[in-house]
C-alpha cells in the first residue's frame, strides 16, 4: 500500500507562483496539479501577507507634526490615524496603550 508523497514547501511555493501566471481559475488549476483548493488558498494568503509586510507602502511610518495641527485631528486628541478605506481612529491624549494595542491586534486579524 503506497500513500501520497507530501510536497515540500518549495514545491508548493513554485505551484502557487505557477497558478498566478497560469490564467486558470483556482478550481481548474487545483484539478490540473492535484492540489487541494484549501492548500492553494492558504499559501496564496501567506504570500500576500508576506508581500504586504514588505516595502509595498502598507507599512506604518513614523510621523512628527511641527507647527499647526492638521485639520484631521480633533481638538484635544493625541493621535489620529486615517486608513486608506477612509476609516479614522482617534485616540485622546493620555490614552491607555494596552487598550490601543488590543484594538490594533483585532484590526490586524480582520
């Protein structure tokens, strides 16, 4: 009785990169390569996460304001972050750093 041999991570990465240039939809590609749809999706998400953590412009950037406060900051606030989607997070001066850390973790999980 022989079982299926497992693909190495390098082989899976090569398959996932091949999918991107194949022109096939996920189901067609998985059938053609003998790969499960879940494995393909998991590795596509990992590759996307790895590329978004690089220098793609999605990283946080330290900013120092000098002079007048920007209009986007509400009076008395300590920090305001506006996301690309237009959502804004504003934290008052003297905010609880632990609560902010928890909120960021929740937002990153979405």
